[in-house]
């Protein structure tokens, strides 16, 4: 669990700031693609079944004049594409929600663990600058950072209980 948490910490900033916008964009795109699908299928249908074509005296036969299968294939392709966009948006939203929970956990950590994890993973400040800000040695910094990650992991496993730290 700690290994996964460290991976999530590396993308904390992006998950908090960018993924919400990405999810909104993907959902908007899915709506736009759905409208495109409808317009395209209408155009295809009317192209193949226009008054001029219907009035033709030449018999094309069932296979040559029937566009049903073509429309079904296009419709299914659009449906799969929209479904994929929704899945990507859902994944982005889950990443964002998880990042909010992680940030909440960081903010509930005792000092100096909270400050170290906050500055390192949310503010993206290099370790040596944090060491100077907090007036601590490199070994102390990394010891507190590792202990902070362990405490955060415990918080994440126990849930949002206020008394878990």
C-alpha cells in the first residue's frame, strides 16, 4: 500500500488540479460526439434515401440499395467511442477524488510531517529547499518524510476518522 501511495503522491498536484478539468472536457466531448453521431446518421440516411434516389426507376436490389448495415456499424462505432470517453472521464474523476482524500490526510498529519509532505508533493518544492525552510538536516528531513508517508498510509487505511492519527 505504501508503494502505491508514493506513486499517487507523485501525481497529487496534477490529480487535484488537472484531472477535474480533463473529466469535464471528456464529458463535454462525449456529448458533442453524440450530437455528431445523430447528425451524421441523419445525413447518411437522407443521402441514401433522398427523394431523387427513391424516384429512380433503376432497381438496385436489396444488397446494393440497403444502407441499414452501414448505419448500424457506424452507430455501434460511435457508441463505443462515446463509452470510452465516459470511462476515461470516470477514471479521471476517481483520481481527483482520491487526491482530495490524500490531501485531507496530509493536512491532518502532525507537524512536521504535514509540512514536509505538503511542500514536497503539493507545492512541488525540492527537498533541499524544504530542509532550509524547516531548518532541518537532510537525514532528518527524509526520516520525517518516510514517517509521514507511513502515517498517511495508516490514515488512508482507516478512512476519514478524525481520531485515526
